[in-house]
């Protein structure tokens, strides 16, 4: 592709940027505080962290504000910022079995060990737009706080860890073992993927994928352009301890917690080796992003198909096109000057029309 430099447009570009910022700041409204974005738009913050590949709620809120709410642009800003940061260490392998659960459900079984924990969600509410203005938000918060926590005794008997629902199936030998695909950790930010890619590289790529793109591809398989019709064995949202190795003593220690969503889905069984078992798909991402985790679990299973028969089962197709940063960047680049390209196409078209008309 050919481009030409735009001359004499520096002042116009500066004014365009200033106009954008002026519109973003608004006319008479108060500036948005980062605490407001982080707390009240937390699902958008979680989405940006996942697609930006950096767990940093404050920075994700800042990126959302700078991008005027555009999650694509915000994730782009966050990932670009991540590229400037030094690496001070690597975390140890963390078990999500240690997750401090705030939400945990299963659609496979009604009664599961530890019970169903609905947690914070709007899943069970009607999708109705609240047109009544919130006249006194502080009073509303006080009311909700009293409803949720006032006059209640601390809940007892909640286990520190919850057994996995999939383990119930695994104990009976009813679910496939995917540990045979284990391999050395593959860092997709430092190495280019070569297809077929190892499973941990595929999961890394999906974890940074654009939520809508993953949903679109997973839905295509669930709807019939594929073979994966899943059942949600378990969905967990909670805080996972981040284990590190002390740089001086070498002893493991907990450096903090990371809010994450994990989904495990099972799909129809097959009989490739004479031993029918459910297929298993896993998804995990930063923050509370349940649609992404479920879609990721479906695609994890899709991408293990021995003979791909649809787009959602093709590794190269899925992993190349699910990254929102790359797809947004390529789409946006068409706004740059393509004068040379278009003039060349225009000349060829005129010549072709001359030839066609001369022979008519």
C-alpha cells in the first residue's frame, strides 16, 4: 500500500484533537472522576483490562475516560501503555481453586457442593430501562446497604474453597482429560504464533480477544455452524491470589489478588476411542466478564477439533480475527490518505472501460 505525506495540515490536526477533547469534557457537566468510572462502570473497566491485557483498574478507568467510552480505543491505550512497562518478575502458576468466590453458578446441576451463589448480577431482572431519575443517589445507596447488610448475622459455614463441578464428572470418568495438551508456557507478547498453536497460546490469545468477536464466533458454533452446543458446568467470579517468588528468599508469597471470571463448559460426547466422554472447554479472563469467559470456553473446545469444518474451529481464522486491537487498527487505517492507491485503481478502471467500449 502507498501513502503520501499530508503537508500543511498540522494546525488542522491540532484543532481536531482539541475539538475532540473539548467535546469529551462536555459543556456544563462535571468532569468524570476515575473513582466514578472504576466503581460505577466496573464492567466496562473489566472489559478494557481483559482486552488490553493489563490488570490495572485505575489505568483502565483512565483509558476509558480518555477514549470517551470507546472500549476499543481504551483497550488500545491500555495495551500500548503495557508495552512500555518493565517486567519485574513472573507469577507462579495460580490455582483458581483458591478463588475467593463472590459468584458461582452451575446450569448442569441444581444442587452442587457448596451451593449456588448468585452474587452481584442483573441476570434475573427484567431488561427495562429505568426512566425515573435517581433524585437522591446517596439515599438509594443507604437503602441498598441496609437491605443487603443491615441486621444480618455474618454468614457461617461458607467454605474457603469450592469443589469443581467438573470434578464430579471426572470422578466417574465422564469428561475428557485435556492435560495431555500441556506444554511449556508460550508468551504471545514475545513470540509469534505458528499454527497449529499450543493450547496455552490459544487461551492467551482468546483472553485478550474482543468480547463481541468471541461471542460472535462462539454463537456461530452454538447456533449450528459447528458442533459445540455447551452446558455451563460452572461459572465462577472471584478474587484469585497472585503468587510470586520472593526475589531474595525464593519463598512463594501472595503479592495481591486479581478479580477474574472462569467458565467451564461441557458439550456432547463422542466416541473416538471407544470410550464416550463429555468434551470440556475452559475460559478465563480479567474482571467480571461472564459472556467472554463462556464464549472463550466454547471456542477452546472448538479449536481442539481434529478436522475443522467451520470458521469457529479454524485456529488461524479465530485467533487472527478475534483481536479487537488489530482489527480496529486495520479498519481505522483506511482513514489515512490512500491517494496513490486510489489513483492507480482509477487509472486502471478508466483504461479497462476504454478497452471494453472500443470492442463493443
